[in-house]
């Protein structure tokens, strides 16, 4: 069997945690921060884990992630 390919977009955007969850950057912080509330900006710091439904979409695209 040939090697399976990892989706290039996924290798750039996602990491797999030790427990197998998918870690991603927060959405909605590229531009337009003036109109966002302070609470939104504060809560959207750092990274977040994807929902179970989104994980099922991403995991097949990353065959060699733990």
C-alpha cells in the first residue's frame, strides 16, 4: 500500500492533543475587533478544542495523527 496523504490544510491548522482531541485556533479574530465586545475578545484568546462533530470531519484527513 502507498503511504496515505495528510491534508495540507489540516496540518497547518490543527494539532492533536495527548487525549486525542483536536486543538485549533479561535475563529473570528482576524479583523473587526473594534465592534467586538471585550468579553468576546477575552474569551477568544489562545486555542480551543473542536466539537465531536467537527472532529469526525477532521480526523480522516490526518491519518498519521496519534
